[in-house]
């Protein structure tokens, strides 16, 4: 499973119903499972992003399906970063010329 960091910001719609954000997070976890994605952690944050999630997915297609599902709900906009563990990074470094 690949690990991803998902950065999120509330949309206008999401802010209007911000009191439902934890319930929406539960719904997002359920939607993630339906496409084979696991939301390991979700944090609500201060600063540039309203939320940060740590997500595992079998491939980019599953992660993209999950991201489109979130976007379709209209409450959050996301930016996704591929994250590498120390072991994964060490394998990558063996290929560096």
C-alpha cells in the first residue's frame, strides 16, 4: 500500500456546515473503504490547511476515485502528496546515479 498525505481546505459549502465536519469525516472514511483506501488519520489544523489526512491506497487509481468522491460532495478541496517511508526512500536512493 502506498501512503499519501492529503491536505484539505473547506469550501464555502463546507464552512456553512462546519459543525458537521466530524460526521463528514466518518462518511469519508466509509467512502474510502468502498474503493480500497484506508484513512489512517485525520487532523483538523490551523494555518494554511484546515485538515491533514494520512491515507493508504493500493494504487493511484483508487486514491483518485476517493479524491473525486470527496470533491463531488462539495465540502472540501484537496491536494495530495505521495509520502515515502524510510525503507521506501532507501530503495529509491539505490537507483540514484
